[in-house]
C-alpha cells in the first residue's frame, strides 16, 4: 500500500484459563491507518475551519453560569472553541493527507440565538467565504452546549458521612457541518455527545484534578480530536496476539520474535503446518498471518488467517480474521483519501 513498514513492539503477557486452557501469548503492538468517515471530493485541496458557535449563556445549564458576566462568558467560549479547533488541527497534522495540514481559521461567532442549532450557511455565504479566503470547503463549528456536574459515594457512620469517592462530570454536545461551494445544503453533518470524568477523591484519598476551565479545556480538545479523526485518516494503535505456548516449536519461534528475528520464526511456523494437531496448525497459520500484516501485505495475511480459521475456531483466531477483513475493505478507501 505504500504506507511504509509498521512500527511495533512485543509485550509478553500470561493469560490463564482462556477457553479452558492456560497459555502464553506475545502481544504485538503497532499502528494502523484508519480511514476517515468523510471522503472529500478530489477538488477539495484547502479547508476553511470556521467557528460559528453562538456566544451565549443559553449553551450552559443555568446552575453552571450563575453570576457569570459577559467578559467571563467570552473567556469560557474562547477556551471551548479554541480547543475544539485545536483538536481538529492536531489530527490534521498527524494525518498523511498533506493538503489539509494548513487550513484557514476564521471566527464568525453568531449573536442571533433564536435558531442557533439550525442556522446553516447559505449557498451564497459559502461561495463568498470560499472565494474571499481561497478555500474549497468549509468545516464549521455550528454550536456547542456544556454541562458540569458532580457525584459521590460514601459510607454513613455514627456521626458523619465519610466520602469515599467524588468525581466531576463534564459533558458537551457539539454540532459540525461541512459546506461545499455551489451546494444549497451541508455536504456532511456531525453531532456528538462526549463526557469526561475527573475523580478528586478515590477510596477516601484526595487527588489533584484540573479546575473547571481545565476540565472544559480537556473535554473540548478531546472532542475536537474525535472530529478530526472523523475527517481525515489517522494512525491508531492496534495489537495482535501471537501464539507462543503449548508447543516446543512455538516456544522456540517466540524466542526469535523476541529478538526481532521474524524470518527464523516464520521458518519454524511453516514446519508446524504438517502437524497432526489441527490446533497447532491453526496457531502457525495465525502467527504467519501476523508476520505478513506487519509487512503490510494484507492480502497474504488475510489468506493465511482464513486458513487458520479452517483448522480451529478459537475466538482469538476468528476475531483476528475479522479484523483483517476490515483492514482489507478499508484499504482502497484509505488510498483514495490520501491521494
């Protein structure tokens, strides 16, 4: 696929009583490129990121903003909108799509809140913004809401309540739209509700947490990163279970993989394909499939994983087959998105 060799590392874990039998596995961790949920038209080379969210107390629960004046509201809005857009921008920087790494940022906060959830850009407004700033598409933060809450658990004693656990709950609802010139309706709409928990008392012991603006900042940034992953393909962490126990040859092969000598390990796995024990054959095919996946040869990996399933339907093996099939299906889409 041309994405280069995958970076990976081995972690040795012992799993007991998995499907009734004890065994030792190596966990292979590496990065895979996940496709975006949105595929922009080929002509889109420059994005405009625009903040259109209304600056109003209406986006907060009343109890959260008692006594907040207009200046403080502006500060809170800046924290939220800046970190939402920052999160999106960070994903753009991590994506292999070069044309989106330098978007245009605009601030067009709305003041009319009578229809703040449904006030979309008109076709004329989209065309004017794209022509004025040289963009091919607009990614718009349309509105957000924020809620802060807290909860606790305690034990009642004769005198006082001992607080064992206390945590803050910060949640939001975010609405984004994508606009293309000459289109009367949004190209794509995305709504999400995200929540973060901050525990300041755990088992009766206090631990540090951010202040309220810090919690809002962390949630907003994570929501922005989430939407960024929706817009562009990004590298994400993946892990695979490599069989290393139950058989002397498997254990010997695992010593080679621990040393980074996958070629020698592969030769030993090939020898196990003639084993009269179908479960051993399945494990060998499974490990060989991982070898090819790490080489980014997904078709060969998928074929070998299919053979592994024919010899044993162990959940680890069948789940891996499904994950490979998903990667094969995503491959063409990813290639189209990064070109």
